[in-house]
């Protein structure tokens, strides 16, 4: 989506959905606008079942800083 979201949590849980099983891996990237390195770059090995999925940034040790506009993506 091309819209912004707001969170009150420094380490929110991010959700995404896939409509069919993914045989290959899924890559999740959270870009920090003030850093050359992403805040998170994680690969989830396949197969990944169809449905709703989430990644808990707290469990990954990621803390977002207030006032920054982060961008995140899920690539199949």
C-alpha cells in the first residue's frame, strides 16, 4: 500500500498475507531512513503457507525511533 501507518509501539508486530503457498523464501526488510543499513533484513525459508503472517520486531531486537518514517517490505 502507498499509505502511512502510525504505531505507538517502539517494536510493533508487522503483518502481511499471502494468498497461496510460497515455495521459495520470503525476505522482510525494514529500512531506517537515517541509516545506510536496514533496521531489519530477515529471510524466512520456504515453504510458507497461505494466510496471515507476522513478524515481531521486539523478538528480532528492532527498536524504531520516534519521528522517523520507516519503510518495510515483504518480497517473495
